C-alpha cells in the first residue's frame, strides 16, 4: 500500500554574526537553506532544532523565539511536498560572542557555510519565501548581544 501524503514540520534556525548568516548547503545540488530539520512526532520544535544541530554539525545552540512561520508546497522532481517551516532565532550554546568560523558537517551530503547577507540575492536559497524574508532584514538583529543572557534555558526545552 502506498504511503499517504503528509505535511512535514521543519524547525529551522537563524544564526547570524557580523552581517553573515549560517546556511546549510546541499553538497550535490549546491542550493542553501537554513539549518535544522524535521520535527518528530510528539517532539517540541525547539527540541528538534537543537537535536538536528547536534546531529548535523555537533554545534550546541540555545533556541530562542519563533521568528517566522511559513507554508510551502512544491514538487522536487520526484514527489510533491507540503512543508510547515518554523524559523527560530538561535545562538551558540553558552552565548559565545563569536561562533566558530568553520562549522563542520557530520553528514557528508551537507555542508555549513557563513554567507554574507549582502550576497543573499545571488544565492539559491530555499524556500524562496525565507530568502525574501531574510533579504528584507527579517529576523536579523546584527547589533544584539548574546541571546543566552536574555533567555533562560528552561524556556527552550
């Protein structure tokens, strides 16, 4: 029996530093997206984002407020997708003022790159609604201090 279509819930994180945003790159196809991944059944989205960051790059993060919710329907050439994207502010665990210059990938099919916000128009970044939101300045507060000092860890479990 074929699997019935489902709506994918994806928790994504926005980590910025000095005019750059951390993006995840599909190694094979070269396009970008905000880091994160699928929310498992009965798993809070904030917990899913923290888990995905640990699994994909080993970076401990503090997950902050929800910044954007978006819905996307698209066909990837193989199948139809329906996604709900939840984009959270995130910072490096411990509120370190300087995130690592290189963020290694634990998974060989993805890589992590710091991309200048000014370079976003030239990037292939999906979903396009998140790209447009980032280019409009949405969610990017380059002058704020470490979020960890403003939010308690207990709010993010």
